[in-house]
C-alpha cells in the first residue's frame, strides 16, 4: 500500500469571520496524480494556500510527509516543500533558465555560482524532460509550454516531491497538454506526486488516478480510478452535460446556418508579424468563429495585435466589403481575458459601468437620465434583477459577467472579439457564458473567440480555424460545424460530435423533427 504524502484532517479555514471551507478531509498518496475538480472557484485559492503556505487554521490538522506541519492549536510560519505551478508562472523575467532553476532557491549563494558546473548538473534533467531548453535563454523569451517545463524542472531539481499544477490548459495547446500529462506520469514512476487542479473533468479523466469534486468550499465526492473512468454522477455535473448535449443536439439537427446563407460582416487580411504570416479570415453575421492557435507564440502575437490601442488599427480590414481606416467606425468590441477584472470600474455603480459608452453620446443630463432608465428596464427584462445602484465590488463574478455582456449588447457592435472567455470559469459560470453568448448571436452580433484550448468553445462554435507552425511556416485549417468530429483532439466533445454525425446518417429522415 502506498504511503501518504499529504493529509488534511477536518481542516476548517476562516477569513474575515467567514468560513471559507469546513471539515476538509482528504489524502494524497505518494506517486499518484490526484485531481481536484472545482465546480466553482470559491475557496480554491485559500485551500492551495493552506497546503503550500500553512495559513492559520480555525480547526484541523495538515500532515506532510508523516509530520504535522499545521494545526489549529498553534500557528505555523513555515512553508511546506510543495511547488505550485499556476497558469501565471512564477519565473523571474530578466533572468535566464539556469538562474531561475538554481540561484533563486533558499540557501543558494550567488557567490558560489559556477555556471559550467551548474549547466552540467542541469543538462541531464533537461534531457530527461525531452524538451529543448537553452539554460542561458532569458525565461521571458520562452513560449508558455517551455516556461511550464522550466517550472517543473525547478521543482524536480529542488526535490519538491509534491507538485501542484493548476489550470494549465488555459495557457498551453492541447498537444502540449498531452505531453505534460506524459511527463507527469513519467515522474510519478520516479517517486514524485502531483495534484492536478482543473475545471474540466475530461482532463482529470486523462491523467488522474483519483479525484476530488468540490463545490462552495466543500468536498462533494472523492472518485477512485474506476469511478473516474465511468464519469461523474453528481447532479450538478449531470445538469452540465445534459445542457451541453441538448445544445449540440439542437444544432446538429440543422440549426446552424451555413456560411453561404450568411452575410459577411468582417474580412481581415494580411495580418502579419514575426510568427503570423498574411493570416486572413472572414466573419459572418450572427456566427461564432473560434480561432485556435496551436503555437503559443502565434497566440500571443495575435493578442498583441488585438490589444494595440484601437485594436487592429494597423490591420487591413473590410466591413461589409468596404475598407475601413477609421477604427471608430469599425463597430468592433473587445472582451479581454479575465474580463471581470479588467473591463469594469469598481468605484462606479452598475448603471455607470453599463452606460459608460452611451453617456458620451448624450448631449445633456435629461437625455442621459432617459437613456439610463431605458437601459435599466432592458437589463431587468433580460436578467430579472435590479442591481443598478450596486457597486461592482459588491457583485458576484456571474453578475459582473452579465454587466459586461449587457454593455456589449447596448453598444451593438458587428463583431465581438473574446479572449479565452471560459478561463478559470467554474461549471455554472461556463453555462452562464454560453447563454450570454447565445443572446449576442441571436441579436445578430458575431463572436470571434481566441483560444488556446477549445474544450468549452466547441459548444458555441459554428466554425473553427486552427493556426500552427510547421517547419517554421504558418499553416491554417478550417473546420465547419459538420466537420467538428474530424478535429484532431482528444478533449471533450469531439466524440459526441462523431456520435451525432453517425446518428444523423442512420436516422436522416428524422433529423429535422
């Protein structure tokens, strides 16, 4: 029987007189890959902080490598030798790989640095990872996947036998995620242990030997290996999968208009840079186009162009067949990554946040108030809640998301560019985003999603364009909805698309019923 490397026993954590999680009890065995599936983000940061940094407990005990490292009876100030690799890497820009791996470790004196010796020590670990990494490369020049590998390298060299990897699929491609899973399995054979945190059960199924389903700071269920294979039977997840299935079934029955039947509202041509080479694409009225980059450098370059002042300012662009030089007339909206944190003003009310663009069009205070009243009525009609006098920092993430989408609805753009709109979203939040995106599409507003990982975007997508680099050259491939079963990926819904396609062929005469 495997020994425990970590155990939480009846752990209760309190923050500002609020219980964040209560009676948290679970263990992680040496040499396993344990998963955590949060139904929502509540309490997740605090739980990992308790595990890694021994936050003061309201009640309970934490055991690490057979020792009690934290107890409600006494405050611990020590940090456990546990590595956390998050989607936001902790590497220090401006320093090379070698320095990040060695000299930032506690107790490692810069004065004893011998680059030649350290390089010789490091190279076998790099070879073992199977990734080409230059020890003298500044880490900020590395693509996301290699940055993750450097973090893993640092943990292995430092002898951190428990490594936590959290929400990493939002910054690396599906192919890279598969390589990471292979690497994790390899190191479990060498005595290392992993805790893998992901909102996507499909990822957990691929790599984990056991998993914890969490919701609102509580453990709903702990899956063993066989239960993971069979899938989730929890009510909330059943609702989630039923929701996805119904959406896909509805669209598979012919409710997805073809490009031929739609009006082209946007044509972007000659998008070029260091990695993008004359990239071009069209967007049709009321469709959702997903642009997936299989190369993080191309993804970042696309994002840089997108986020330049004025957005696509230097890109050759046509709106309804006419070249547009003035950005203000382009009727394009942008939804940034982590939108609820970057697109709202905490010191303003909901009313002011929603009307911030419309207010500039009002020539006087009377018209401004009239506009605000109309907007308030429209918001209540759609969402059924009166929160206009609330400040943004008083809202839940779901409410903040609705505020952003309402602002976009009122601006009435032709196209909305969304950067990873499902990132860090729990299950209820993802379902909400689908409904809000559907609302935009029904109003004739087109959506372009820029994604690294398509698992959630496929449920709303009409077309997918995958861009990658092969032998230093950019390649693109487009998939229409009825071709989604051909997508070369193992994550979520591809099998379902194939099943729907086969069922449609067998029951062709009933598909429209």
